[in-house]
C-alpha cells in the first residue's frame, strides 16, 4: 500500500509501545505528567532530555521553514497557519538554520549557542563554537565573551557607518526595549541583530524566488 500523508513523520515499522513505568515522566500536549515518586536524578535526566528535544525542534522547524520558502513560496505561510506555529519565531529559527548547514552544527552545543554567533562570518562562528565546545561554556558564558570582544572593538567605532536618526513613537521604543530585555541584550545590539535577520530573510527569499 502506498504511503499516505499520515506516514510522513511515522517510523518505517510500527513497534509495540514500551510499557510505562510508574516513576516515568511523560510528555503530553498539555505538559508533563510527573510522578510523585520522582527522584532528583530522574528529574535532572528529564531536564537534559527536554533541552535536547527543544534544540532538535528549533533546528527541525528552521529546516522545515527554509524548505517551504525555497520550494513553496506561494503557499508556505498557509502551512504555518495550518500547523498553528508562530511565524516570527520560525523566521528566527530559519535565520540561524541558514547560517549553519547540517554538517556545521555542533551536537554538543545548543541551538542557542549557534544563534549567539550566527551573525558572524563562518570562520568566526567556528572559532567561537570550537572554544565553547572545548571549554564547555554555557550559552550565557559565550554571550558574555562575545560582548567583551565587541566592547574592545568600540575604539574603531568612528569608522562605522551611522544610520539616520528616526522619529519613533515612545510606545514602540518601549516595546523594542522590552523585547531586548527579554532576549537579555542591549537595545542597540538587539536592533542590529533583528535588522540583520530581516535583511537576510528578505534577500535569501528573493534569491530563491
């Protein structure tokens, strides 16, 4: 029997469902079912597994959107709506995904590690990811190191281009500031990052259209 649409993400062979232990953490669409007898080691292990699932889903959703933009330019937004996904979040995932081909992604580092260095050129990306992997930096530690480098480069700021001043409503500025704080970043850095992402998203879509 030929495969149906339902078979797209199904395993090749149906295996019997494993028996659920009474002390096992279960994932449902609405959250976690946590047994009262859960030990600390099992709780910690569950956190590691959830973190890996999150990283994998970010990469997979990013790859999925890039594929849609490249192959179904007139229909992919409809698929996003049908799946109930947030387009802006997917665009962020896709931007990082485009910056790292599958073979350049580091299994020992999180998606957020890659996102921190995504705006750099490939050589610098590899340099910082190598260090983060070797020295086991957290995402926050990698971000701190990168900020230190940016601060040292400010002495050459006079050679940078200056964009025109914009008259913007206070409410919009406060909204941007809140978003930057949510991302644990300074407003100026956050604005540059968002503009870089938007520009690359638009230019890459046009080049494939």
